C-alpha cells in the first residue's frame, strides 16, 4: 500500500502521524511511504531520519495526497487541505466531526473515507486511540490551569498547593474518564482539594478506590451539584466525552455568572464542541479569553503543546491499526476488526457512524 504523511498545518501543531520508527515498520513490510518535507523537523525528526527508514520525501502536501492511498495524520483536515481529498483516498486521523458541523459537511462531501481515531474501540469498548491524547490533555489541564491562575494572566493570583496553615485551593473535575482521571491525579499531586463529578456512581466508586477520600469529594453529576461545586472552585476542568457526539454543555452561562472573577476553566472537550456554554475554540497562540472575568482555556489541540511526547504515545497506539490496513487492505481490515470498523465515520459522501450521523443531523 502507498501511505502518505503530510505535514500538519493547524496552529502550533507539530505532532506527526508517523514517526521514523513507524515508517520503518511499514517499509519493512513492503509498503511505500511518502513523507512531506520537514514534517517532523520541529520535534527533532529530520527528513534524513525518514529517508534512512525507507520513506520517500516529497516537497508538498498536494504531492503526498495525490500519490497516496492511505493518509495518516493527527488532526482533521482544514480548508487548505479539502482540495486534496477524494473518493479513492482513506484518511486515518482525529476527525471530531460532531464538534464542527460546517467543516464536517465539507470533508464528507469530498467522498473521502474517514476513519477517526476517537471512535475506534477495543474488545472492552474502550477508546485506545483517544486514550493517550486524553491522558496527556488531562495532565496539561492542571499545568495550564495553574499557569493561568497567576494574576498577570487574569487569574485569581493563587497557587495550587498547601502552605503552612492555608487552606488548599479547590479544583473541580467534571468527567471521570481518561482525561478526567489524569487531571484528578495531577491536582492531587499539587495538593489541591478536588471535587470529582461524574454521572456514573460506579465510576465514582472506582475513582474512590483509586484515589481514596483524603482532600477529595466524589459528587454525582447534576446541574445543581455542578453549580454548587464550581462556585467555590479556583480551577474547573471539563472532561466530558460522548462517543461520536457533541459534548453536552454541563456548565451554563448562568452558572458562570456565579463564579468568582479570576477562576480558570479548562475545556478539554472543546474538540467535540465544548462542555461549557461559553466555550469557543482557541489556539496555542491565543489560548484564553474572559467571560465575566472568568478565564477560559479552550485550545482544540492541547496535546500539541508537547508534540514529541504526544507523537510517540500516539504512534504506539495507532501503528498496529495502520499496519493492519496496509497489510490486509482497507475493506478487509474493517471487516475483520469490528473495533476498527467503529472508527469508520464516513465514506462515499455519507456518514457511516450512527452516533456521528445523529449528532450532525441535529446540527446541520
């Protein structure tokens, strides 16, 4: 199979869909890999590294797309790439179609076959390709949240932690999945008092077994419990995810009006439309904005802040699927692997994933 690796062009996106080591495994299996020049330069992967591992370097994204059967990238295509998509091409990447229906419609109309990392499942129904980036985003949420609590960043001017006889600052994490769990762990490490909110009592019990009950409170999710919890919080992390669908807005504008100025809100769910009513996508160049003097951090590619770590973690998860598709062919791979087939979001101009289809029908 001919596999293409174009350079990511989203704002401050330096992750790569294939590392040189991944390319080596594919070329050793007899596949051709075309890599756009300077794709990995910003994270230390030189063109020479790709060449040494069997790739061929092409000068432009257009050439890579034109000559490939399977494109492996990290983030969804943006408008500059739409012209390169076609109905005999397969795209393997994060797509997050439900998060932006306007862009989704344009990508779907190209006829490209799109297999989305975020809806691929394993035998347990887990999301193995979303998990590594969710884990990173969860950890980053506490890092960027702490940074934006500094006064010169419009924050309250407080530091997470425990100092002498001062009370611990309060972090509220909404959603106890992979991202939320990592955020909880990082907040505990910073000696914050943590409110954990989730809809599932079973998940709350599992988290209690994991983290104990010291300086942490487990709360069944409801509008009232969320409202009460965020009122006294310094940092609020939204980590809500529903497979293939737009994230539910668990914090409303009215709730935010009751939050004290300088509170920081980090919306990890922004790729899926955001779980705060006041959220809007931001970039690493301009990551925050204020609503009622509450700091909102809504960067749509949070793991892109640590692109080398993120690329290595992502490749470890995605490469087995890439090899399966390359060795068996796209159609055969999808038929043999139900979990991979769950990643199929679109083909021949139609949405093929039921949850994505439902989400887009509601928004288009």
